[in-house]
C-alpha cells in the first residue's frame, strides 16, 4: 500500500517539503482529499492525504493547529498546505506547527501555490491504485471463498491463493467485526437529520470498512481484509500465542474506538479457530459468523466471542440434521409449552429463569419480579406437569439441554 513517504517520489510533489511529523511517514494513504473548509471529521474515514489551500480566506495560525489536531484525531495520513500570497501564509507554518506535527506523528508538508492541484491528486490516485491492485484482487478472492464457497481442493484455487501471499505452512484465523445495531443506528440518524442529507447505507458501510482496515493495518500485520455490508472480515496470520492475544486485545479496542466515533453504534467481533489449509480458513470464517449469530445466547466479555466459547452451542451447529435435537427438545418441553398455550401462562419462562439462577428460588423470584409464594406455586405446577421433582439430577440435565436447544433454534 502507498505511504506518505512514497508521495515524496511523485513528480508533481518534487518541491514538497516536510515541516514536521516524520514519525508518521509510514502512514498508509487511502485517497487524496481536497479541503474546502474545516471541519473535516464528517467527511473522512481514515488514511486520507489532505490538501488544503484556504484560497481567499483569512487563515490564522490557530486554525491551522486545530486542523492538524482534527486530522490526527480522524486518522488522516498527512496534510499538504499550499503556500502563497492568496493561500496559506508561510509565516504560519512555523516551529510551533512543526512541534505539533511531531507530537501527533502526523506528517505535515508545504508546497508553493504554483503547484497544479489536479496533477497532484491524479499522481496520488495512480500511485494508490497501482499499489492496491493486489490487495483488491485478494479481497475478491477471499470474498469468493467465504460467500460463494469456492472449492478449496481445486489446484487453481490454491495457485491463486499462493499468488496473493497465502503460505500453507502458516496458521491463520478469521475475525469478523460486525455493526450489530445498524438498523437502529440509521433510524436514529434519520430521526435527527433530514433523510436527504444522510449518505446511503452502502456508502456508509464502505467508509466504515475502509476506516476499520486502515486503523488495523496501522497496528497489526493483516493478511487480508474483506468489507461486506455491515461487516469487516480480517484474515490474520497467527505466529504465536502472544501474537494472537495481541490481536484479541486490539479487536476489542477497535470496537470501543468505533463506538466512540459513531455514538449509538454497537460493534461485536466473532472469532473462528485457527487453521493452515484453505478449507480450514474457510471454516474459521463460518465459525466466526456463528459466534455473531449466537451472541444473544451468551454474555460476551469485551465485545469478542471466540468459537470455543460457544460450548454446548458448538455441538448444535455441528449436528448435520437439525430435526434430531429439535425432536429431543420437544419431547422434554412440549408438556409445558402446551400448558402455556392453553392457559396463557409463563411456566416455561419461569423454569428457564429458575435454572439460569442455578435453582436459587430467592434470586429467581427477584429476576421474575414475583412474590416467593407465587414462584413456589409455579414450580409446584411444573413438577406436576413433568411428573418428577425438580431436584432430580437426570431431569435437570434434560431440562437444561432442551432449553438451550429450544432457544438456539428459536433465536438464531
């Protein structure tokens, strides 16, 4: 991918000079962005190389400092100030601005106003497209592998993967970052703003995927990334246990960061198991997707769900014929379901909460907002319907398993 340092080699930027922020010269550049006027936070998604000339405007030194800070806060790759009598004044690009750029590790450049802006943007775009062509090919390949279920046993598939950088001796793991409440988020936006002002969902999701990829590439070694609707799919090479733990920590932090930048949004990460073969990576994607589908059945900590944490639900996903577990659950729970339907009661819910509270009657009554005697009456009714006491370990086992199966097929 193109970096801010690569821009120094472009002919249209041969006169560009670095004012400060050299520590950020390795920042990835995703696109050139002409600034008409600040602020910029609503219009950038990360990695943009900003070009600012402030034509016919009184640009004070403090305004330039604010722009540099805002660019760093929004993960821009760098800023180019066009300098001239009717543009940015040279005197405002002083040591204070250089020190701020160094502090924020944001490359800040200057060039005379005689520079032809169209040539600059064209050269930057050509460089980005040339560097990103292989990444785009890789994105298409993995999208096909995950969503079209490409045959991983074909030699052509393996050769394509090898060309794109896949190494069969390495271990990989799939993580899926998902915007889990997108519908509610867009409804809230529409309620606050004129609907004609809002960008389309597809445009928003593209920007979000670009931001997620840009931020992650700055921190981690990404194998590949695929943006798909409300999800960003990452395929990470896993070199060690500590490297995997670092990725886990970062993905949790990424959820928090995105939620802070998009107030009201909620993000969750599903993580598959590791594998080396293409078929295992394909399966890791399926497992990560299952984690997200099962999120409401669990209480995920830190916004990351690993496939191994699905526990009993792993077994249900792996059973090829869903009718068998469904029949088992029906055989255990049907008497209670039938009673609830005929009497408009809530015995199944009562039983579910009671078991969730580890058969603690006081806690269950509190959870259900019931008087203790009311709860005891319901439990007595449940025992009569089932024909066995709830203290029976065998019955408790079957009830726990049946309730998990019932919820799984009802809610996933």
